């Protein structure tokens, strides 16, 4: 009897260790899935979008994200933080409406030949106190000028209505018209870049009323998609 008990203990010990290892493995797998579901990194965003193929796809760049700070105010306010906050709010609203959305960093490798039903890079303008307004631009030499003109015009109309800001087209730069991401995406992907306001003159809107900013962008994108004949998804 004593020998039997002695042999039984190691067997139970091994089984207990195996059970513990299985529980740890399951915990790690579940934890990884939770992190994936919360992530906005390009690879995860692409995986999530493919797993939920319902509705048109919208690609967003959070300007300067994972690259640099962008414009910086004297008190340390950084453009990249505003851009990322706005992009995530836009993505959240669109997803609730049934759209697929990918939020990409400034120089994502996914941009090469990127395909979407609408593409927008979100930025904020320099920290100049006496300046106010927003602007939207597309590539100078567009492969689909009519589509991109429509995207720009719907964004202008909807953003002005939602935020109360006036267009500031006179300060559109050549860098905006030749923006690197717009040159990298697939020719059939209609794209634009928006400067949501000046971090100086429009600071209150950009830091305290981001929902209005996001809603203006969402309304412009949705108007464009509907005008392009893409069906409105069911949330």
C-alpha cells in the first residue's frame, strides 16, 4: 500500500503541473486577444477589418503618429496628440454606423497601394494665435479628380457646418497637394488631407470640442460615400 501511494503522488504532481500550464496558456491567449481588440496598429486594424466585412472601408491617417510631434505650441501642446484623438473619435463614430475603419500611423508600410472607399489624413495647423480656419486638399495630379473633388467638397461643407470654422484655402501648401500618403495609396482610392484648424486661434475647438471636429469629418466622409453610390451599412 505504501508503494502504491508513493507512485500515485508523482503522477498527480505531473497532472497538476500540466493543468496549471494549460490554464496559464489559456490566460495568455485570452490576454493577447484583448490587446488585439484594443489596438489601433495597422496590422491589427487590417485584421479586424477583414474579419468584419460589412460596409465600405474608410482609411484614416492620424497625422505624425508614430513619427514625430508635428506642430508644437509654446506651452507644449503637440499636434500629434490632437490628430490621434480626432482620428480615433472619427473611427469610433463610423464603426458605430457600420463602416469598416483603419487608423494608420503617418508612415505606415500599408500605405503602398492601399485600397479603401475613402481615405483621409487628419492634421491640425500651426500654433498661430491670430489665425483661424480649416482647409482640405487633394493631390494636384489626381488619378480620379472628379471623385476626389467630391470628397474635398463634402468635407468642406460638412466640417464648416459642424464646427463653425471658415475655410482657409489661401494657406493650402504644395506639401499638402503633394502629400506623401496620397502619392502612395492605390490610384483608385479617393484621398484627401484635412487641416482641422489652427492650434493657436482654434485651440478651444481642437482641445475641448473634439466631438464637433470628429462629427464634421464623419459627416463629410459619409456624404461622399453616399454620393458615390456606396450603400449605407447597417450597424
